[in-house]
């Protein structure tokens, strides 16, 4: 028993050293104010409107939950995500610098891995004129065939018109003018040529005009690829891409598609079809059907690889994704062929394969900052949104919902209540009340350091419900002291000296206190897991303060009382010690001295 009472001073020194280290970390972080929640400092409101008004309620709720997981990824950011009407989601995020979360909220996060058939920089699909093989701009000009009919036979003129009819769709996207020239018309050509030639040219022009109005090279690519057996075998398809898709790719390049971000991607991002799109550097790509979907991801994160300085997004695939990615790496390793990582229809990266990767772990590299890498990883980790939203997103700054005088009044009320508790403990426990004051002060300092560190590392924001959780914990902490002190008094009433009573009373109080705090922790855990928004923050604050209560009780209060038991003022039953005969209801205090 004596061995348990030997060195309470050492425990106190270690505890205060740990507290000093915590505040040292806070000093390194450079912020001595916690991040305040939406109700205390205001923040950003993002309003998302579904692109399709006929949205199923289940899909809207699923999208709301995914967005809530994204912005509250750490569980403590306390953003409020709610639905309004049948097609609107409103996100309210605390803080002035929360606009960087707009992209995280809005991003569809549809990740796909495709193979590169060709790009605008490798020239594999580009002809010398930038047009499909064997064609020229003159064949796309109305009346050209008819005018040439005056110099050529009708058969050649009709063939040129037919060419124009077949390529009307391409002409529509290429931006070439298809309006009749004042100096060239089917009638002029017919007058210069034989009757058959003029009719052929006129029919060709009519067919070309109809093709211009109705044709769509991208839909033609999708339709042709659907009939192409190689489409379902992307590793073979990239060596022999569908002709209609090559023509559509050239049409996209000729129209300057990558110069207009609003036109990217050039066609719907369907997993079973090829895709024509761009990357952020303006390079156009013709891509195969998707080989790996975002649903094949197990996890995503942000990190700086060893011996590198830039952030990357790390990916971990499930079993099926691991097998497919291994197949891709084996086929592309040692070649110059590329695979493309496509997010929401745009190429993030199109690297070559520099090794065979069979463990299902990959990286997305690029010009990532810590914020952008974490944002992308969070979006991928929590899945893609089941619905699309309008591009015009409403983002506005909102003020705090609680006026300054209301917050001040609440803090004054909390401070006054705490002061009354301290005064009561001093009057009732006298000398031992100093331990109560010291323990509350140490608990407050520990809580403050924890809140600051969590604000920097986990995005914790302090809201009024969170403050309420901490204030409630003050009562829990005070209850720990009362239980411990009353056990000591009971032991001394049984005839034990204070030093012995501290140890035996601690053993009895410890079991009761652990049971009570376990119940509080379970309650906080239930709130943290199943609640949302501010209620989740209340549960987090309650759980954190309960853990801090245990730390203070074990590593400060208990050794402090053990240390004080060495002094005659306490173990001799001094009048102001709180352990006097009058306080204990005894004729005399058991002898203790320093024994």
C-alpha cells in the first residue's frame, strides 16, 4: 500500500509536462482562438438546385447524406445540410474561409479509368487537314458541286454533293460555313453543266443541309461503338478505334473544343461508350469505354510520397478493381500507351504505366495543394452524387444566428454558475476545496488545448451546443471530486488516517467513477454516431470532456490529494482543512502524522 503512495509528486510533474507539450503544439500551430461554428460567427450558405426537377425523394436524400459526409468528413465540422422542397439542398458551413468547400460539395465525383486511343498531341488520329480522311472544306460548301458541274461531268458533281450529305454532321461541328455563296449556286452550276450534274449537285446540297441540321458526330460515335465488338475490349479498341469516333474527335479538334471549357466533355460520360474530352491543359483525348469505376474504390486519401514534395491522391481498389488495374498495368507497362483518370468527364491525369501494379494501390498526381488533394480524396471516399445539380450555384455569406449580446449573456451565465460551484466547494470542503479549484482550472486548460489542437488538425468548430456540452461536463467533473472526497471522509470516520483513507477511498471511488463516466461516454458515442449537425457536436464535446475528466481525476486530483496528505494541516485535522473533527462529525481525527 505504501508503494502506491510513494511518488504523487512525480505523477504531477509528468502531467504538467504533457500539458506544456500540448500548449507547445498549439503555439506551433499559431492560433490561440478556436474555430467558431455557424451560430457564433456565421459562414457560407451553398444552395444546390437539381438539374432535373423530377427528382426522387430517395435520390435527393442520398445526395444530402453524401454531401453531409463530405463536409463533415471528420465528424466535427458541424456544417448543416438540409433539403428544401423536392429538388434543393442547402449547405451551411461555418467560417469565412469555407468557400474552398464549394467544389467539394458540388462535385459529382464520378471517377472512371479509361484508356487513351489518341490525343491532340500524339497525332495518331489527326489527318494533315484536320478533316476526316479524303475530305476537304470545298466539298462542304453549298453550290460547289453544282458550280463544278459546269466544268466536270454530272457524275463527279453528284458524287461531291453526296460527300457533303454524308458529312453534314461533321460540318455542323467543325464550324465551317455552309451558307450558299453569292457567286456560286446550284442553278449557276446547272446552267454550266449538263442536266444530270445540276440535279446531282442540288440533291447533294439538300442532303448536306439536312445532315447539318440533324447530324451529331458524337451520337454517331456512340452508335457505331455500340456495334463495334472491340468496344467491350478497351485494350484492343485503343489500337483500332471506331472510325466514327475518330471522325468525331477530329471534328472536336477542328471546332476548337478544348478552348471552350463549357464544351467539356464533348459528349455524355457514359461508362459503356468511348469519350471525347480534355484535361486542364487543353489537350483533347479520345478515350475507350470505362474499365474501372469509382464504385471499385475502397478508400482514398491525400499524402506526400516519400522523396517527393507535392501532394497526391492515393487510391485503394477493392478485389475486382485490383484485378482490372493489374490487367491494365501488365498490358501498358513498357509501352508508351496511356491510361486516363477521368473525374466528372474531365481528364485529371493521363500517365503511362511505369510498373506492374498488382496490389490495388494507385496514385493520382497533378498540381495538387493540400486543400485540393484532401477535397478530391473526400469526394471520392464518400462516393458520387446520384443526381446532377445546375451549374449556377448560389453561394452567399451569412451572419451568426446568435446576436453578440445573447452570446455574452450565455457566457456570463455559465461563468457565474461555475463561480457559484467553486464558492460552494470552498465553503463546504475548505482546504480540500482548493483541490477542486485546481482540478477545474487544470481541466479547463486541458480542454482549451484539446479544442485548439482539434480545430487545427480535425476542423473542429465550437458552437453553442458544444459549449453546452463542456458546461455540463463541469458538473460531471465536480461530481468526481465530491465522490472522491466523501469516500475519504467515510474511511477516516472508520478510524483510518488520512494517508490510508486517501488510498482506500480512491479504490472505492475509482470503480464508481469509471462506471459513471462509461455511461456518459456511451451516451456521447450514440449522439456522435447517430445524430447530425449541432447535436453531433454536442455529443463530441460531451465525450471529449468526459475523457478529460478521467485524465484529470487520475493524474491530477488523486496525486494532489495524496501529496497534501503528507502535511499535518490536512492529516492532523486542521480546522480549515475540511477534515476537522467538526466536519467529519467525530470527537477526534485519527492520528496520521507522516506515518
